[in-house]
């Protein structure tokens, strides 16, 4: 299958993909949920975080898209929610070698024009589980 035209385009020298938190929620997530712009899936791929260790995520995200080259330690991707139990709201954030844990306070993401809260930012850190033999 041939690459779509938008995948073949080269970005100008110095181009970096660093959207603001407001742009991530108001534009990318909004259009992703509406499924009305297929280029969103190219710009930000979907990866199940818990199927990979953190040191493997950057390489895996780079394989999924040829438009954006990840030459720094920051990348963006959508991840589906995985709940611990079928009727639970608790998220399962375990991987084969550890787990992701929320740290710090949740921070609101606000619309610049209306100052309404449009999302919440949570910081996750990865803890490697210690296995004893």
C-alpha cells in the first residue's frame, strides 16, 4: 500500500512538534474522539502504554509514523484506558517489569479564551518492581 500524500511530505528544517496542553486537548483529542481528521492518527499514534516499558516507548512511537521524527525525549501518543476490573473505575497501569504511578496534584488545562477547564493533566512516573528470588 502506498503512503498517503501527507506522509510523504518532509517538514522544514528546524520543525518540532510541541503542541501546548490546550492544543492537545482542544484540537487533537477533540478531533480524535470525533474521528473526523485521519491525519491526527499520523501526528499522534495510539500505543497501549502498559504493553511497553518506558525505555521502549520512544522507539515504538517513531516506528508508527514517518512524518514526525522523535529526535528528543518527548513524544505524544494516545493510549486506551485499561480498567483493573470490569465494573471498576480504577485504571490498570502495570507493565511486565513495573507500574506507572500518579504523582503530585492534578493540574487543570484551561481554554485561553474562556478560562474554562477542558482537561486535567496527571504526571505519571514509572516504578520498576523489585523481584526477589
